[in-house]
């Protein structure tokens, strides 16, 4: 929900209007926004993996801050901004998140086996 609100605040196209002409694009964006919030939450609740949550929140904060600076400077975000890239490349963010969570889990299991 926060990402959708920021999408509007930053002046990107209206997703509801675009849905009628480009439903696959809008579906991809919504699936990405949902996944970026859902998957780290599941990894934390099931495995107590903190790295995916920190990565997603950290990247989100950095990207929002970068785009906010563009908007505050009075520039129209025409080219993909950091937030736009974050949303468009959510699959890469999820891949990094899952791999980092897996590495954290392996390190923790190895540490527990030696303790």
C-alpha cells in the first residue's frame, strides 16, 4: 500500500488508468509490490531471517529517498527514477533477498552445529 501511495505522490502514471491499456504491466507492478512486502515477512516469521527484511527495507528507503530528491527539486520524474527501477526490477530484488536469506540460514545452522 505504501508503494502504491508513493507511486501516486511521485507523479507516475495513474495505475488504474493504465490498467485498461496495459493490464500485464499493471499486474506485474502489483505482483511486485505485494511480493516485496510479503516474501521477506514470510522468511522472517518462518525462519527468523533478518537479512531479507533489512535488504528490502534498506533498498526501498534508498530508492524512495533518491526519487523524493528528484521530485523536491521540481523535476518531473520522466526517466526511470530509483523508485521506478526498484519497482520494475523487483524480480532481481527478490532474487537477492532469497539468496541472502538462504546464506543467513546456512550460516546460522552451521554456527549452531559447531556450538
